[in-house]
C-alpha cells in the first residue's frame, strides 16, 4: 500500500485541493481581519495564487510537478508552524493547515518518487556519473 502510486496520487490530490479550499476559506471568511487588514487582492496574491501554480500538473499527474510543488507547500508549512506559535486564537486553523500541508507533502513526494520510477525517470548516482565521465575522457 505505501508503495502504491495511486495511493500517493489520491493522497496528494485530495489534501492539496482541501488545502486550497481551506486557505481560501480561512483568509476570506474565517479570519480575514488577522491579516493586518490586507487588501483582498494582496491576500489572494499571497495565499491563493501560489497554490494555483502547480495545480494543473498535479491534476494531470505529472511527477515533476509533484516534486517542485513541495517547495510551494513549504510556504504553508512554515506559515502554520508560525501561526501555531504566535496566534493562540488561530491555533485550530493552523493545525488544520499543518495537517493538510503535511499530507500533501507526503503524497506529492511519494507520487513523484514512485511514478517517476515507473516512467524510468531517475537521477543518476554521482558515482556512476563520474565513471561515465571518466570513460568518455579516456576515449578521447
């Protein structure tokens, strides 16, 4: 089960979409005044647009997109940890964000790893790269 590509794909897709919806709900309806009275366009730019960037690739099931989407997820991971520490009234919201972000991260990482292996995508080991380079150099 833990090495199932479809498990990680469903985990990532479900938690990523839930995170997107939760972030929209949190920053528009649940606690909009706690964003230091940010204009709506700026709140959308900061909190919603980053999650939209990899969405098409995640929906299409592209392993590379799942891999780099983790960099975006770290923004929300750090936000939730900071909010847990600094905003006692929003700890529940931050805990939900942390859970969804962590699940999306695990799903995206697992999917990128196992789907990439199925497709033959891999990063060569440094030892093999050096041996290949040495062989090319010795041929000349």
